[in-house]
C-alpha cells in the first residue's frame, strides 16, 4: 500500500500557500496589489465554487523572481509557520507508515518550492505538486504543466501511478477537501481527514474512514 497525503488542513493546520504569501509580502518580494483577487477566490472555494485554474491564476504574482529567493522564503516559511503547524497525529501516522517500509508522499496543489522543506522534514521524495516554470533562473509567472488541483490532481496521480507500475487500488489517499473528491473516489482506500462539510457528507454516504487531527507540533523551545 502506498499512502498519499494532501497537505493543507490534512498534514498541516491551515494553508501552506497563504503562509508562503505572507512571508513573501513581509520580504517585499511581492506586493499586496498582486494578490488582491486571491482572498475572494478562497472564499468562493470554501463555499463550494471550485475554480480549477486557481493555482495557474495565483502564480502570476511570482513572475520575475529568482529561484534562490523563493527557496529562501520557503525555508523561512517552513521554520516559522509550517513546521509548528504540522499536525502531531499526521506526523505520527507518516512515521508509522515509513517504519513499516511503506511509501508516503504528498499530492498537493501547493508549489513544489513551498513543500520541499516539508518533504525533507519527513524524509520523503517524489511528491506530486504544482511546479513553477523558470526561465533564466527566474519565474515566468506560469506553471510547468498543470496545477495539481481538483480533477487535475487526480490526473497527476494517475500518471504517477502508471509511471511507477501501480494501480489505484494500491493507494490510500488522505484529504480534508471536497476538491479532492475525484481522487478520493479513484483510490482504493479514501480517508477524510478533518473533512469540510461537503467531503463529510460524501464520506458518510460512502462509508469512508474519517480521521480528526487536532494537535500541532508547536514551536521548538
């Protein structure tokens, strides 16, 4: 069995992209005016109006930024915001999976640059994530390929499984979001973690396992 985890509100509390954007704003790498539409899109998403091009639209704000600058912000974001907000239960679960010799990885709409420090923390590699396109060491303002969100996440995971000689029935997929319903329905063992109201209804209807993660690792002292 291979275990694939969504990241936001599943492995970490809240949203990795928002943590990253706040850090980028503080560093004055992007301006507030560049992301003014994102809060509205986020509210629409929370109310069940899915924009499957959300990731493609959001990354335009990063056009022209050097790769090294983004990596520095991502590491700072991880240390200040993401690591303290890793769910303790998720960390224990991933550790148990790895101790059994089973593979765990992420499938997330978040950017590969953002989750790379989280991968290193868990000793993972090969996760499925949205990736920025670079030209001459700087971002183009577009993605390299499609955003890993909604139906596109299902397609990305399906392609990854085919490349690795695996079947959907081999996969246990964990997610909090109704946006991942296509992938949850596709995988052999779907698990709803801290499900939103739409996913909670689907989990109850289909008899899917539900997990509740509440504690976080907190700040090391």
